[in-house]
């Protein structure tokens, strides 16, 4: 995507600026631009170039996240509406990029997960957001039920709306609140722990949420590359408390920051 910007801005921006351009992500009709601080004065011509790309009506500048719920901090550079409908892999995600997180870079993981869910399983999505994992699982697999838990009331509202517009209400039970308080215990065949900075804290709870006979946990974490798989596997073994653990898979989802990867570990936990 960065190559499009460089071509569109050639002759408009100085060559040294073009060489430092970051990338951008597209969520629905919104382009989320990531710029080094020293290039921020060029944000308007960059946004104007992005508006020429098909389907983009709004451009925002990414400034990071804030607080425990990682609320996005963005600046609208061009266009108006930051609420959009993102279409992906046969699913619809309605959201406001200025109020809730959505990571287009996790597409492969959202496509992979439904293929692993077995017919009739009970799935618990412990950090559901707007339904990034819940909706594909409910739509493309055949679970008996997906408990979809979200703490942020705004994200929860979009989650409920996405359940409705994707017509998966017969399979999804949205729950508003902290996992510690609202997560059902002893019910899950499969658990999704997808919020990088909180997953380690909630691993012991995830073990409690599994059925007594055990199940599978998809554990996401941001990890220094030097201990890319070693650290998350160690944490899973410790949280299992002596229960048998089989690592079914481990992969890098994407680069998270310099020297840090977003990884996912698929772990089968035995009976208690």
C-alpha cells in the first residue's frame, strides 16, 4: 500500500520525504495513516492523494491508543465520517475507527480460526471487540454457541449490531463486562484470548472457563523476538497448573513494533 502513496506523491513531496513515508490501513471507507512525527506537516497532501484511491472517503492520522481498553487516538485529516462498514471474507463489521480498535493485519487469523472450530463446540471469545473473531467463527463454522465478552460499552454496542447484520444471533451470546465477572466457568471447548496486553493476565481465568475435560486456547501475545514462542508457551504451561498441555501450533501473526512480534499459540489443555 505504501507504494501507491509514493507513486501518487512523486513530484509533489521531496524525495527524502517519500523515502520516509509509512504505510496505511484501510477499514471500510477510512484510511488510517501512520506517519513519523517529522512528516506530520505533510499530512494534508498525503491525505489528498489517499482520497484518489478507490473507495476511500475519510483519512485519519493514527496517534496510538490510550488506557486499559486501548481506545484509539486519531486525527481526522480529510473527510468527515469515521463510522464505516468493513467488508471482509463474507463478514460485515460496523465500527467507528475513532472509538474502537480493528486490525486489518489480523485477516489471516480471522480466516484461519473458523476452520479449526468443530461442529457443536462452545466457544468463548474473552475480548470480543466489535466481533473480529466472533463473527467469522459464528458465520463460517458450526459452533453450538459463542459467548462473546466485551468490556467497552461502545465496542459492545457495535458487537451486538454486527451480530444482527451478519444474522448470527442464534449462535452468539454477547456479554457486557469484565471477563472476571461475566465469563461462564467450565463451559468452553475453545477459548480465544486475543487482546495482546491483557491475555497474560487472563490466562488463569481461561483455564477455569474451559470444560473440566479440557479444550483449546488460542493465546495471543506481543513478545520480544528473542523469546518469540518460548515466553508464551511457558506462561501457558504455568497457568495450566499441572494439566497436560499440547502445543498444536504457533505462528507469528504480524510484526507489532521493532523487535516485537504479535504471536498466537494454539494449546490443547487436558482434563483437570
